[in-house]
């Protein structure tokens, strides 16, 4: 069965270009052109991946993403016409897995889609073949099969990327990961300036699991190198 991808983009010419390109790669693609119909179509069609524009009539991309993240961890790539850093960081903070700034090449978009889909499929394969993995580290408990993280017995909400990144840290306490190693672990591809996304994901994980994110005790910075899970 072909992978199903939804495009929510109000610029019809760009929407058509993306759709045609991805169909040529044998994806099952359907399009929406505004926020209200976009979230409606998402609920009806349940795509495997979403390409989501920020600036949309009705509901903007951030509003749509917030609604999706209430229930789903579907991979999301956000598109923005703004080159400013705040838009990109807001998208990642809201739960996007990746972002691209217009204009962009269709080849690069396809590469990022493949990377996200490989990670998602790899996670499903691991669960099917390796059984369940649970990790306890201090007050944190992670259940891989249920995609569940508890802190002091209370559930912690994480995006798909954040969950997988936290799992990597918790299963390798004390090991230092560079930003590039983390990036390659989750995306399989890298692009100029792309390592900045790792810092944002780390910040969001800390907000979720640390008592004081400004003084982390679980995911700590190794200055000049990267990050590690502190050994307790």
C-alpha cells in the first residue's frame, strides 16, 4: 500500500507542484487549501505524513499542528515563507518534526520526507521484532511499546521525535552525542544549518522532564561537544 501524504498549502500552484512531484515518486497524495478543510481532511484520511504551510486561511498551520498533537504523532514538515528564526522555532516548539523555508527544491523536500518515513517505519519494525523496551532512570519511566513517558508517575507529553531522542539518551546513560550524531540518528540526512533543530528538541524535552529546565539533571550539555544523559 502506498504511503499517504497530505499537503495543506493555500498557494495552489505550489500545492500542485508538490503533489505532482510526490505522485511521480509513487506516493498517494491528497491536497487541502485552507486550515478548516485541512484538519477535516486529515481526520477523514489519516495520512502517514503531513506537509503543512504556516500561513493558511481559516486556521493557520500552528493551530492545525496543535490540534493534531493532542492525539497523534504523525510526522509533520512545516513550510514557511518567512526566513526568520522565530517561525521555525515556533513550529518545532508546537510539535513539528521538520521545517522548510520557501523557496525550496522538490528534491530536498522528498529527501526529508523519506528520512522521516524511514524513522517511522524503523520504529514499527523494531517494536514488531524486538519486543517491548522499558527504561527507568531516576523519576523517569519510558515504555517504548506504549510510546509512554512518566515522570513521578505522571504522563509526559512528547512529540515522536522528542520521544525517540529521549529513548536514545536513556538507553545510553553517560554517552555523549554530538548534534550531528543525533541528527543522523533521526533524519538520516543533513542540510546546512539543520543542526539547530537538535537544540530546539533538547530544549522541549527538558521543559517536559526536568524540574528546572535551566538547570537540567537528566539531559545535560557537554560544552563544545553535544549532549548526554547524566548517570544517576
